[in-house]
């Protein structure tokens, strides 16, 4: 995306400095009972999403995913982490339905510490909650010169191939690898064609989603964003796995990877899975989501060395970008590059805040007596 394309895309948004949004989120979280240290971690995860241009998982998630769930009593603002097992290169944690960002940060720190000592570290987590962008935890590892891998299950929203019922979460399988370039390689993507967060972005813009993202319970694809957001919760619509409908587009591949993430997010830690993650009990009352995650750190120093790994990884990425381009295309990107560019634009102009999110920020500012001057007021 060029600078002019960036400005055109967000022409209806107000640009706000990240420092101001960070202060706002920190005060909001503290105002609802999150300890200051934990609030700082959560804020860092959310603002990092906005810095990378991942609007679906940043400050726009603050109220509907975190504040509202704390208000509903299904998310604990004070995170108590229980260490169930702690071995040389592995560990199992119980998040006790606390803030997923705090649990995830602790788990990846443990995996990195174990990899520093043993070359490999893996930590499995149960009874956690939504932990923001998975790529945040992968880059915790790349910042230390390591490979970082993470995945999480989520409330059911993907239908299995040849099915229409939402059974699996969007279940990202995220990998970050250090390179000798300015930015790491980071592939952070759901195992569905798209995820609920992106549909919510379309909803805030009052636009229909593209065809091929969602299937209705009649087996046909749907594009009606507002209705889809309601029916995903009611089980009347489901996201399609990567590859799309049926097998012609290889939808079975996305279905298979989503299932693999589901197993790794539940079986190692004896955690909840699939229909147990709906956030509703047998009577339909709201309850914690009890999500599971896994975190892996791999230390290249225990192989042929960090510098050698970085150079080879960089050579591969540069080779891909230098390869022959399709007619009419000026660039080939590698994973993590677009996010790096977005960070540059957003550092210069600020975070784009659409009108629908402006209202949310103003409402929360009033509720928690936060004294900030917003450009739309």
C-alpha cells in the first residue's frame, strides 16, 4: 500500500497519536479493575495490532471483547496463573479465566527462557481467554533471535468441509522467524478464509462482506454483514475454512489446519474444545470461554547459529521478492512486510479511528472519567 492509498483508505477516520490511545486503554483497563502491570501488557498487545495495521484486533476489540465480558462477569480482570506442570523444556499453565494477553505473555516468556537453556521450549495453556493478535507472541521470540510459534482455539465459527455447523474456532497457526532484514518474517493468519474481526470491520463501515467468506445453514454463501454477525453467534452461519467451500478450492486444507490447532490447544493441557467454547452453559447463560493456547520457542543457536539462520531466512525472502512479477504488478511481498510498512505510515500520521469507534472511545472516556481531547469532539 502506498502512502496515498493509505490516506485514501482512511479518509473518513480521525488520526490519533498512539501515545494518547495507549493512555486511554491503560486508564480504561485500570478503571474496570485490571492491575496496572497487567493493563500495560494488554495495552501493548492491542496497540501493537493497530501499529501493524491489523484493525480487527486492536483498540476496536477493547469494549466488545474485554470490557463487556468483564462487565458480564465471564472474564476475570485480575489474572491468577496456576503452573500445573513445569519440566525442563515444557510447561502447562491454567489461566483461571483471566486476561489472555497476560497469560500469553507469561507463557511465551517461559517458552523463550526454556529455549535459551535447552534449545526448545513449549508451554501449553488452558482456561484462558482471547489473547489479541497471535503474532505479538511470535515476535516476542523473534526479538530474542528465536523462532516463535503459537496457536489458539476460539469459540466455534468454522464449518468443517461439507458441513454447515460452526464447530472450530478461527484457530490461527502463527510463525515468526528472525531475519537479517529490518523486520522478521511473521505469518499471522486465521485458518478460515476470514475471521469475525474482519467482518466486524465491514460492519462498522456498513458494508457487505465479499462472497466466499461465510456459509449459511442452507449451504449457500452469504454476504449480509449485519445478519452474519448475529447468526454466527446463533449457529445459523459459519466461516469457511481456508480454501473456501468444498474441495475445489482445497478447503479441506484449512479445515485440517484448524483441527490441528484445536487439538494442540486442548489435548496437551486437558482443556476445553469446540462446542465447549461457545461462552454459554447448557442453559444458554453466559460463561467464561475457557480457551487454550500453545507457545513454542526454537533457538537457532542450538542448530547452526542465529546469524546463519538470519542470513538464510533473509536470502529466501529477498529471492522471493526479486522473482518475476505478474503483469501489472509492481511488487511481491513477504509475510510481515505489509505490517512493517503500516507501522511506518501510522507512526507518522497516527492510528486511524473510524466514526463508529470514535463513539465507543467517547463513551468509555465518559464512563471512566478519562480526560483526553479527541479530534472528533
